[in-house]
C-alpha cells in the first residue's frame, strides 16, 4: 500500500480497511513510501530533512497499525556517486532505519531503474552502510542499464541475499509497468527470490486483468518449483 506521506495515519487506516474488508479475511499489509518530492536524497538539505521527518512519521503510523515493513527510495542521480549528497543520504537513511527499528518497523530500500540505486555496487554499499533491508524491484532491475550490460536481476538478488525482504514483480518498466506474457525475462529472478528466501512478492501493476494474469503465471511457476523440489 502506497502511503500519503503528508497523511500517513489516514492512509494506513485506509489500507487496513481495504485489507479487512476482503471477504471477511484479514490480509497482511506492507507499506510503500512514494517516489516523489519527499525523498531522503533530496537536492537540498531542507527538502531531504522534510522527507526524513515524513519517513519517520510514516514508520510510526505503520507501527501503530501493527505493520512491520516500510519501503523507501533514494532517487540519487548517477552524478551523485562519490559526492557529499550520497554521504548525506546514507546518514539520513541510517537514522531513519534506526528510528524505525526503535518502533518495530524494518525499512527497506528499493532499487530504481535509473540513477545511483540502479547500479548494484552503489546500491549494495548504501544498504550496507545504512543498515536498511532491501525491496528488490524486478522490473526496475531487468530494465536498467546494468542489466543490459549483463548484470542480470537474478545476480542482483543473489548479491543482496537474505537482505531481500520483499519484491516488486512485473515484466519490465518503460513509461509504465508491463505485465509478463511469459516468464522468459524474469524467470531467473524469480528463482533467485526463492533461493534467498524472499516470500513477499507484490505484483506491481494497476490493471486488474493484468494482475490476475500475472498471478496465474506466478502460481504456475511456484507450483512447478514445489513439484520439482519434492520429486528430486
């Protein structure tokens, strides 16, 4: 569930209402801080500090609702690598991680298709120095420049290892998220998610039919893995 960073308590309550209203079942919910103007790597300290407060307020709202995870971004441009802006971002993220931990929430950093966090070595360094967990966006990874140069999403996932606590699953990203027609592009990444023990997969699509079709493909994939494991 994507939060409204200016009204986190209200948006968490809305998420819970939607989850609890699903045919009488109580569905687990995870929360997503939106990519936008409020960013921990903001171009000015004033903007970044506002984002830090909003992330901490969101972590508090998630904790009060019984949630345990909050995904965030750091929309650093490539040119920020090796600069004070990257250093400040890591410090701010580490402080947010520490605050969230104090209220029982795990903050996970999401990789983007572009910019510094699309570079696996930079992303892994930020995660290591900040103490953040990882939300691995498969569509971002397979659509990034490192992937085009041979560093596949499956390798990205394996390099993150047990830090991966959630995944965004769809086929690829252009100006939108595309559903998979088959698993040729992302199948290896799905195998890697299973291998590192990531059990929370979010189908990050908007269209209901696309979501249902993707869910069917993923169910078939997981059934096949299960059968293979028990027939070996």
